[in-house]
């Protein structure tokens, strides 16, 4: 007695399939160029992008906030001013490096401004109010306020970055600009039978956005109709759109016999194509032409018995005859078939 | 005979001979794993190739918790899943019914089967069944893990497994009779 799982596990235990040689060749080729590809792979993963950009931005914001909070205890206005210019400088650098991120850019601006207004507000206090305890109290309050802004700013930073993962990439990406011009490729146009699936692969990018919504470098598709797949491949801030057209055809086909024997023995007396599978036929026409070019039989109905081997009421001679069939199946695919059939008399 | 740890260390250093040896040792078995997720053996090879590249690139992240082969296997399974992710989400939407009410008599199959026969059955399984069955029964993931990996609910995972087993049972019986 065994469960289905047991049977499958037991049967597949130690199941091995030898891969073809080209698998290792491709892997080896890939291993020969490790740094660029390794980084591409890293970049490919969404989490890595989020993590990297998050660390990057929070680090800047944190240093900023730290710098500005350092301002508060200093008593001289001059000291404050120099430090503020410093932080202004810093804010400029953040702005430039964050330009591709409209959302987080706004946000970090907001944060910088708010912390600055806070520091500015502290400036007059030490000078105008010489009473030590109050000053301390105020400074404490401010310190608390400041830490709270720091917290919220960290939170505010988090959300927009999550939403704009791909633009955030450009911050880190520039450091790893590929040496050569990027080459993007996509699988060639292809033709599929309806019901089959196909993997379409794009290469050369650090991120991919398909019109199907996928973001991996390859997608498996199973189209019901002919369709254009497109992918926006991005690397180092360059976006390229690549297209591949997949033609879907129905691979259902009719079986057409190659010979028939119109001798009324009940076997193969009529020449008629035979359905395969459960194919539905919406439109149908068949013509049979003799070698001399005369049409010996034609019909527009698949339900007809087919050709009985007679022409104008007389038995047509033993010979090859050419046939032509055109039909539209229930999936609305039109098929045209041609061939020859041997009329056999004995 | 070089130990696994030495082999891994060699691969991390980028020693081609070690990489080659690791590949040779594991590839046939891993292609056997990938093959269960693809009807097309060419696609299975593509997944194997991509999986091994990931293995070599992430070897330094292998933490030696659990077997190395298990770690590689998991990468292969995830890579195979990735290939199907585009299509997977279309395979589950009609499975909201309650699983608890379904009773499956699971434990009375006798006889032995060849890999070829079972593979043919797996190939003909609806994709949703195939993945959940493979992940749960063959790879040993929990429904919770499968739900996370495939972005479906735990209940969907359970119901797919029940259906998968029904399907397999029927097919196995058919094959059993045919073979007699």
C-alpha cells in the first residue's frame, strides 16, 4: 500500500537526465564574464534594489539630520551658519543624485527644509534667553522634536522608494556603468500552434518590463491569438523597447487519404477528408481536379459523402487526381490544403 | 577524493575545474528535478542553465544549514517556477471551495511504475496541479511555503493538491489497466 506521493517519490528517486553539452558551454561562457553579469543579477532582484536605494537614501538623510541636530547646542550664530551651509551643500548633493526620483526628491526636500526651520528657530533662543534651565528645557524639547522628525523622515523615505524602485536604481547604477555599449536582444518572431506555450527572453538589460506586466528577463507565454509582446529593457538609465511578434495558428488539421477505391464494397468508396480531434468546421470547400484540368467534383459542405469517383455520371478512370481543401475551424483559423489522391480500380 | 566543502571553496575562488566538477556531479540529478516542471526538455535545460549560473554566483551565500544538494535543488525549483510565473496566475482563480469537505482515499495503490509513465502523466497535468503536487510531494514544501512561492492562498494550495491527487489516481488507474 502506498500513497500517490510515495509512488512518485520512489519512482523519481535518483532520477537523472544528462544535460546536453551546450548547457555547460553556456554556463562557462557566463562564468568568464563574472563581474558585470554578477551585478546584473543582483540588480535584477527587486529586493536588492529596494534595499540598496533604501540604505543609500536613509544614510544621507540620517547624516543630514545628525548634522542639523549637532547645530542646536552650539551657542554662536556663526557656527550655526557655517554648519547650515554645510547641510545646504549636502542637500544640494542629495537633490542632484536623486533627480530621477520625483517623489522621494520632493520628500527629502521637505525633510531638509523642516529640519532647517527647526534649527533656525533654535538659533535666537540661546542668545535671547540667558536663563539656563529654560534653555535646557527648550533644547530638550527641540531635541525630542528633532528625533521625531528623524523617525518620520525615515518612514516617509521608505514609501516613495518602494513605489519607484526602478528610477531609484540610477543612483547606484552609475557606478557600475558597463564598459561597452549595451546590446539588447529579444527572442525572434515565432509561430506557435494554438495551445502551445513559448518562452520569450530578452537580454542585455538590468531590468525588464513586459507588456504582460512581468519584470523577469524571460516570460512564458501561451497566446490564444497572434500577439505582439514588447519589453522595455533598461540599463544605466537607457530604456529600449523591443518587440517580438508571435503568430498563433491552429495545428488541428484534417487527415486526407491518399487513395480510395470506389467499388461499392463499403470500404473507402468515397474520397473525403477525415476529422482529427474534436475540431469544428465552420466553412468548408473542396475541389477535385483531373489531370486534364477539369473539375470532377466540388462541394461546400463537409457533411457531403465526398467524391464517389464519378464524373458526369461515368466512372472516372484510375489515376491521380489533384485536390484542394479550404476550411475554417471553430477557432476561426482558416486552413488551405492541397495534394493528390489515387483513384484505384481493380 | 575531494570533499564537498573543498569543492565549494574552489568554486567560490573561481577555479574552473572545481566548477566543472560540481556541475558534473549535480547537473543530471537537477535536470531530473527541472524536467518535472517542463514538458519541453529544452526548456528544462534552460532552467538548469540559469539555475547553475545562480548557484555559482551565490555560492558564497550558502550557509551550510541543511545539505548542499538541497540548497541547489531549491534554486532549481525556484528558477523553474520563475519561468512559469507569467502563466501561473491564470491557473488558480476557480478554486475557492472548501477543501476540508473533500475526502481522498490516498493510501491503497499497489504496483510499480516506470519514470517514463509517471513523467508522461505529470506532463499532462494541468499546470496548477503539477506545481503544487511537485512542490508538496516531491520537494517537500509546506502549503504555507507553496502559498508564498506561488502567490496563492494556503487553501488554494491544499485544494490543488487534492485535485492533483485525484487526477493522478485516475491516470494511474488507466495506465495500470492498459499495462495489464
